[in-house]
């Protein structure tokens, strides 16, 4: 039978050997990783220099750097093209000058629109309300499919995108993120309005009444074609021609002002120069006596 002390010493020796082997393996792995890292850095530096030389000399040298260079240049070019296109679209699209948002507010009937989220709807109306900070709240009301379908409502928030141009608006998508929402045209008496986006992907034609005169609609379509919109995509929105028409907030204010004015005039008729009430004139009971008969 082996001596237990010898067995223990033999086991300790083996454990030390195994631990030493782990240390060597770990050191080898660290050296390998360090070598691989240095090699990657060296290759990256070398390829970067080759790309710089190629970009200066404008002579392709092949290899990964060229592929990466072409990929980067292609990406930058595409990004620049998209941004230049957006800038061109914005610069070439004319919007309505001198928009008075207080007059723009009120109820509108949607006459036609491009296909989108609210595509298969009827009786679409939009009611804009001006807020104290000059932003707008809009209430959308519409029916599914046709006028007999269920009615839905939805609220959106709109704000001025450019302080010096009140026709350039932003419509809330989520949180502070908004999409372009421009007033492209507006009638002289704010009887119709055309809204769209610089990308020409969205277009809305609105009217204060459920029906817009054919001549007015056709002239709008023609002008939108000149602005670069594909008006063949316009979809007509069914409307109830007998739907009640509300005055715009601006016209409602003017009407109330006029009513107050005439009330004041009527009040002044019954007041004297010092503010006292004039005595009522009573008709003569015997006009023949006044005439000396």
C-alpha cells in the first residue's frame, strides 16, 4: 500500500503542473490576441494609406481599400443626392404667401387627396383651432368606406416650421417629430385651400363647402401639375352635399363684431348727449287740434 504522504505530494505536484500549463496557455492566448490586434491595426493603417494615395492620385489600386472607398463614396453620393433633391424640391415648390392662420382656422371639407392612410373614407372634415402659442389643433372626422359607414374622429397637432413663413407647417407624427405640411394655395376669401408636401407625395384639396365648383377644382389641378404633382393620383372624397356649413372663425368674428356695432348704434339712438335716456315720443291723440281744426 502506498504511503498517503507520498500520494498527497504526488497530487500536489500534478496540480502545480496543471496550473503551470494553464498559465502558459493563457499567456500564449494573450500573445496571440495581441499579435492579431497588432496585425489588424497594421492592415487598417496600411489600407487607409493606400486609400489616401489612391484618392490623391485618382488611380485605383485594387484591394479592400478601393472597395471600401467606392462604398463610402457611393453612400456619400447617395446621401448628398437625396439631400440635394430635398432642397431642390423645397426650393421649387411655391407656397401660399401671407397666410393668416386665424382666417385659415375653422371647418374644411376634404374634396380630394392622394392615396394614404385615410384613403377609403367619406365625409372627411378637418376643423382647425388656433392655440395661444400660434400652433394649431386639428380635429379629423370621417366615415369608413361611405357616408353610411361608422364615424371616426382623430386629433392632430400642427405647428409653424419657419417663423417667417406661416404657410410652412409641421404635422405631428409622434412626440416632437413632425412631417412637412405646407399650405400651397388659399382662396382670396379663404373659400378653398390646397395643402401638400415638398416631396410631392401628399396633396389635399379642401373647401369650406361640401362641393367645390368644377372650374375652380380644374384650375387647382392644373396649377398643381405645374408644381410637379402627379394629379392623376387624386382621389375624390364623397361628401354629403346637405351637410351643415360652419363659418370660419374669422368670418364668425367679423359677424359678431358687426352685431355688436349695430347694437351700439341702436343703443345710441335712445341716449341723449349727456348719456341720459331720451324720452320716448308719444303720438298725438288729437292731431286735428294741432292743425287748428
